[in-house]
C-alpha cells in the first residue's frame, strides 16, 4: 500500500511532464485536417441547421 502512494504521484508527474508544446508535424497535421473538413463541406454541404451545428461542435471538440 505505501508503494502505491509513491507510484501514483510519480506517474502523475511523468504524465504532466510529457505534455509539451506541439511541434511542426502536429501543426501540419492540424492544417491538413482543417483542409479536409473544408473539402468535405464543399463536396457534401450540411443538409440543415442541425447538421451544421453538429459539424461545428465536432470541430470545436476536436
């Protein structure tokens, strides 16, 4: 049990230390995703206000 109290904070600190700023590959990937979404909206536009709202919510979450 005492080991658990040592391991959990260590894992928490390691997981927080792993969060770094995004690099150029991640930024390029994000711009490709946005371009794909733009193409999708051009080829297959939202059919109504609910679908338009759903797509905007998806973009906000992701």
